[in-house]
C-alpha cells in the first residue's frame, strides 16, 4: 500500500516555509506523542536544517508516559530539546516557549554586542495536518495577541502573531509529504486522525490498530472491551466488541464498520488507555540532521 497525494495547498505551504525561513530564529516542530516517527514529515529535516529546532510532543496526555520519556531522551541525544505538551489544556506550552527563547540566546547576545535593539524572537511552527497546531496557536495567542502585520520579504497576506514583546510566531498550514510508502505508517496516521477516514478503509485501520495494541497493550485493550477469550483472532475480537456494544444491523448481524469506528475513536480519545505506538530505534538517529 502507498498513499499518494500532494494537493496544491501543500506545495504552496512548502514554498511558504522555504521563503520565510530566513526571517526565523527557531523552528518549533509539532509531533503527535503517540506516533513521533509517523507524524514527522521527513521533508522538514531538509527544509529547516540550518535553524535551531525545538520539538513539541503534543497529546502527551494520551501517550504512554514511559515511552514519552524515551522520546525525550532520544531527542536530547541528538541535541534537540523535546517538550511534552497538551495544546488544548496548555500543559507544557509555557516551557515550550521558554525553550524556544533559550535556543536563541546567541541571537540575542549578538544583537546586544552590536548595540542593536533586541527584537522579539521569531519562531515558526511546523507540523502535519491535525497534529494540534491550530490549538497550540490559539492557546499561545489567546485574546491579547496582536497580529503584527506583514514583515518585509514575507508573502503578501501572511501575518505574524505577536505573543508578547519577546516572541513572534509565524504559523504555517499543516503539510504532509507526497507519498507514504509504509503500510503501518499510513495506518498510524489514519488511526491518530492525521489522515481523513475516507482515505483508508476504517475496518482496515481498526484491524491493524488492534494488531499493534495486542503487542504491547494487550492487557488494557482486553480490560477496556471486556475480552476474556484469548484464542479469538482480530476479526473475532472486532465482532465480539461490535456485538457487545450494540453495533448491529438487521438480522442481528454485527456492523463491523460501526464497530471499527468505535474502536478507533476510543483510541483517539485515549479511552482505551495512554498508548504510544512507536519507540525510538537506533537507526532513526541517522534520519535526522
């Protein structure tokens, strides 16, 4: 399976990032803490390779806390600070902005040595669609944020958001990459909600999600759906869950599509438990700049 897309607005976003990077001091890369590999657009490494970078592990409240610590250490070993955040509640957001400011200490000190007024730090937030970028912007901006207007060299109509006298943000629309080759990567993106449900079959998403959960989260999965028979295969589990939850059609047949949506929805909301589907692997370090 491979998923192909590259809508025009995503190409425009890529061009927008490239055109405005020269104005930016630090890039905040927003990832889904449950799938830090699959939610990381590999194009960003090339796009922002010369900029300071801070990683935000969003939705950490839905992620496995032990595995979140593993990812924080992984990025620390690469010299990148990773901050767990919840863009809806605001948890960790202040720490994220402080880290972005701290990463720009050299810029501030250089301006001071040259006797120039220290301007606000300029940060760009990047991330794939539906990873929580809009929620983060809204949480940061609040009602007091002032749009600072167009900057020289910035595409007409694109505005920065001033958080305070110290920080300005340049927001970018979510951007996916042109082709997703790996089956499981596509499944994880779909299960998290980053890909529209219409792109992949919801029953396939649920099937593969359950298969992954049975590897490391079998106990919490069984407890949530009251499964006692460990001899059931995945389809039988889906059928059992559908019948138990009343996902039925005429003739008392289980509606597997409805059952699948229920299972995927409970994963997305963290109802099954705090789950992270990916752990750092040694070879991943070579994929980063």
